[in-house]
C-alpha cells in the first residue's frame, strides 16, 4: 500500500486522531501506541519521531483537546451574562459531539497520575473557571466559595457531557437544561453577604 504523503503537521494530527480513538475506548495502561503507527500505515520509527513515548503522546493528545475546547467554547462577549450561560453550555455540547473520541480520552486523563497531564487539565479548568468568574464577579475578587462552586459545576458539566455521548437517549435539550439549572442553583446558593452587587443582580436575572 502506498503511504499518503502528509506534511509534518498533518501527520502529527493524523496520529493524534487515531490515538484519540484508542485512548477513548481502552484504559491507558492497555493501549499500545505502536498500534497507532499500524493504523496510520507508518513505521514505528516515524511515530516515535513525533512522540518519543506513550506518555508524551497522551500528553500531546490531552493538550490538543484542551486547546480545541478553549477555542470552540470561547465566550461571546456581545451577549448578556444570562445569554452567555445558555450559549456556553450549547457550545460545550457542540464540542463534545464534534470531538467524541478526543473528549473521552481527555476525560480519562482526569484520572492520570502523570504530572504533565494533570497540569494540562488543571490549566484548562482554570481557564474556563476564570472565564465564568469574569462574568459573575468582574469588578471584585471572587469569593472563594464561588470559585469552588464554579469549579465543581465545570466538573459536573464535563462528566454529564460524557454521559450524554454514551447515552444519547438522555436527550440534548434535557442535558442542556440540567446543566443550566445546576448553574443557576449553584450561584443562587452563594450567601447574599458574599455575592457582591453585580453577582446579586445577576442571580436575580437568572432566577427571573
């Protein structure tokens, strides 16, 4: 079989795409990345030229997925804070539907003991956490309770996104409504004396 000639970037992305399928379906310890080379129709030497180890390969996969998610869920600052909530959840669901394998592989990375993978996931969580806090409390330091609550909601969002991919019968609209409702309940639960004027007004807008 004639091997398709790809640019280095195209080849790297092809390998990561194939790897995402393997890591999404198989526990990390059971994946042999030499299988990626077989699926791509390239030599193992070429695979290791791009990714020197299984650990480096998985870290690159998780990093790419985090970057894609950050790009595809970027906030639309022309929308009101209330509109941004619905837009953000919809964008996230679009993302996991579009990148099923990559999303699942990265989700599995949350249980990784690899410091580099953990750092990538933590950086991603902090980015999305700060995006939300910039809307909820743009003019003052965020209360620590609010920060913890936002982080917990993000963990739930990622988990329910994977459940929806595995169980589409749950229904996208129902999943979206659960995520939005959980967010509203989360910010509403922040004590009034810790909200600040902006967040207190936003809570009133959210609960109608």
